C-alpha cells in the first residue's frame, strides 16, 4: 500500500525538484512502475492486493497442514493450536517456509469451514441387547496337552461401557428411561433412587452382567432384597460368594481305620487334670 505521504513525496521530488522516475524510485526504495503510476494519476492512495497468493514452499505441505487442521477441528476451541504452534509443528517436520504462508492458509481454511452448515447430532436409542460390539480374535489355548490357536468371537453390549464411565446418564439418559430389566433389578433400581449415589451403585451392579450373566445378577438382587438390603456392594458380595468353588466333601474314613473309642470333646477332663496338678502330694502332712 502506498500512503498519502509517500505519494506527496513522489510528486514533490518530481514536480518541484525535477527528479526523474528512476532516481525517485532509487531514493525512496519504490518500484519505478509505482512512481510512474503516481505521477500519471491523481489518486491519493494506492492499494495492491494479490488475487492469488503464491505457495511455493507451502505447496508441498498443504495436505499435511490440512490433515492437522481437520484433526484439530474436532477438538474444543480452547484446545486448538494457534498458527504459531502449527507453524512450529511444520518446522519440526522439515518445513522451511515463512510463518505468513501458514497463517494465511490456516485463516482461509478456518473461514471456509465456518461457512459450512453445522452438523446435527441425532441421539440413538437401543433396547438392551439390541446394539452390541462384535469382533473376532485369535487366542492361544491348550487342548489335550497341545498348544492350539483358536478363533474366538468377542461380543459386548454397546451403552453399558458408557454407563461405567458416566453413571449420571442412568437417571436421565434416553435409552435408560423405559429400560425393560428383570423384576429384581428394577426393584433394586427403584430403591437405590432414594440414595445420593444410587445411580453409581446400580451401575456397579450392571457392571457384573458381562461376567456373571443377567440371570445370576437377578438372583443376587433377589437374595439381597429378601435380606432387606438394597445395596450395590451387597449384591456384588453375593455374586463373589457364588463364584467361589464349592466346599469339597469330607473324606470318608474306611472301617479299618476307625477308632474303637471315638474321642469325646469334654472340657471337664481338663478341669480334672488341673485339679490333680493342684492337689498336694500324699506326704505333705508328714
């Protein structure tokens, strides 16, 4: 941009001092075409703006910078980096151009993205068991004493992992409003609503479903309700107790090894022994 003072100086040097275009351009550090344009025009200000900004050095980095901007566009605004930080990122990868090129590109890219229509979010709702994650995996097992690699189908419910991270969604989440649960779980859920941490307790109970199964969890809730205690810790303790291995049966003693006289637990025998030890010897009176 050529300002008013510069234009006045050009005209003064030419018309008052009689200097030529070449000399004025050299003394003022201005292109001769600009000096010539000022002298031939009556305008008081000239503004030059490139219609297309060259990107000689940035051209090879446009795809990289675009990928970075698209990744950061999904972040909250306060977590997005400034053009200075983006410039430093490119410099670390080998970019040797100027910051202005990065700044202009980022500013234009973000301006174009701001004009795009906002994407609408449509909440989804699934019944229990209707949506799930499924994948295959290869697992190493031992079969008949030999190592074997088998292909295993892995499946888990989709809204349960979310509940484990955000138990507060249980109370107002759309998928859980009319959740058709087994009767014992529904009763426990209603009782836990009265507690401040009721949602968190119930989510802990639901967290045992993938491991113990819905039937076992329902039975544990039934046992807890029968005892008059509706608590997540109690239900989990009942499930843990049921997972313990059964007590092994006592060993049957063969007849050949049985005692003819079975020992009898009689504490009086110890009293008799104590009295004998406390009794004075026979010759104590002599």
